[in-house]
């Protein structure tokens, strides 16, 4: 049974795209069939998976406007097991153009009806807004995964997102659930990150993933090569965290499905997954449309860390401290000590 997860937060730069790409890749590595829907006109999850959506004539925009069928627009990514429905700047026009459509909030849902079951998981990378593109995604999705940056003002604006989710639940998609809350760019050395984690755990009771994503430069370098971080540097702390998140994501899903009596999605061992993927690659009818961006001229690709080399970023990944009761503030202020340390 396929599961459609919207990755959403109207706040910009919180790690929606990084999470879409790397959670998708980590699950594909385990043998799951994945579709990434790039619902953001910035096209970052398309380019981060080796597809230059801006130059593509076929993508989310054309599918939403009913100009072409899903099959004409979907393409394999650089990462085996992941298909992408790409997007580009044209998609920003869709927000306006779709307004006059009948049942405009359900266009994506209708467009995906016949293809959903081809995939185990569909991840939609939402834009940093709560406009029609996000509403369409929430209307089509089974659940929403919310990345929260472990920073000042992290929780500010979440009320607005939760209100939108409630609105969609009431009027367009009763089944919409909160899949989980993911702490991103976490720095275990800062009290601030810890405080954001505590606030999030109080507010979202049991829905915050134990796995958090540390700040890690490999995660920000990988997109410029058009590949997921787990392909770029599998041993980096960022990659390892997303692989751990995939495990936790699956075990939470299995638990939820056993509680509701749904058939769990089949999970392969890593070896089985790899061999199924290499089979899939061997049977690709056409070469992968790799349009991996090259690093700017004169800039050598960043060196991979040699064995034992310490990363500058926080290497920890795991579970910050547990929950309390009710959210107190919209944002967490740094301690005096942190302010001093950062000056
Ligand atoms: N854990 C991390 N460590 C270091 N850099 C990160 C991490 N997660 C994301 N980044 C970087 O932070 C920036 C914002 O991340 P990303 O693009 O994933 O956020 P977003 O929520 O999709 O942004 P937008 O709202 O603009 O779509 C990017 O440059 C990305 O490479
Ligand atoms: Mg993004």
C-alpha cells in the first residue's frame, strides 16, 4: 500500500528539500519504490536529484494544468528507485492559473489517482508558503512530515501551519495525519537546540522523531552535484542521520499500520534492497537523464573526508531530551552564554 507524505513548513530554509531528497534516497536504498513530487517552483528537489526541472518542458505544472498525463512527465532520477515529477519556475504561475479551476484543491489528488500504487512512498517537497500548491499537496497526501530547524523562532508560524492542516482535514481530506516532526540542523552543543527540541516535544507529544539531523556540510554540498548526500558521502553524519531516520520512519509506520490493521509496506534487508536496485538499474530501458550540475569553473569538488577525519559539524545524532506539557512561547531565546559564545 502506498503512502503519500507531504514535507511541509511554510517557513523557508528549514530542510524540507534536504529531507525530501535524503529520506527518499535512504528508503530507496532499502528497496522501496519512491516518487518525489517537486511542488516547489524553486525546483530544488528536482535539481538535487539530477534533473534540471527549469529546462524541462514536462513536469508538475503541465500535469496540474491537465496538459499532459503523469506518465509523460515523470522521469527516473540519478538515484535508483526514485522517480521524480520535476518542477521549475513555470510552476509559480500555477498558483494563479489554478484559481479558476473547478475543484482546484483536488487537482493533484485526481492526477495521481491511477499511479499511486506504483510506489511504496510518495514524498512531496512543498514550497515555503501555504498557497494553492501546498493545499493541493495536503489534499492529496496521507500525512504531513514537518521539518523544524533547531534555531531561534523555530516554532513561530507553526500555529498557522497547524491551522491550515486542520482546515484541510475538515473540508478536503479527513484522513490527513501528522506523520512526524523532524528536528533539523540540530547542534547538540547548544542549549538552544535542546530547548527547541524540548518545546517541540511538549507541543507534539510523541510525534517528534527521536532521530534528529545535525548540521553537516555534506548535506549542503551534495545538491550542487545533483545527488543525494547518501550517494555523495554515505559516511557523513548527515547521511547517517537520514539513514537512521528512514529506519525510524519505517518502524513508526509499521507500528501505526499494525494498530490500524493495514498491511505493512514490505521492507527489504539492505543487501536485498541493493541487489533489487542493481537489477532495476540493469533493466533501465534508457540512460538516466543525468544533468548533474558541475561545480563552478576553477572550484575543485570538495574533498571527501578521509577515514578518521573529524567533521567540523556536530557529529551527534540521536534523541534530545524528553517532553513536558504545553507550548509556552512561539520561539526560544538563546541563553546569555550562547549569545556570548556566538559573538
Ligand atoms: N542538516 C543540515 N546541515 C547543513 N546544511 C543544511 C542542513 N539541512 C539543510 N541544509 C542547507 O540549508 C539550506 C536550506 O535547506 P533546504 O533547501 O533543504 O530547506 P527548505 O526548507 O527546502 O528551503 P525552502 O523553504 O527555500 O524550500 C540549503 O542550503 C541546505 O543545503
Ligand atoms: Mg525547498
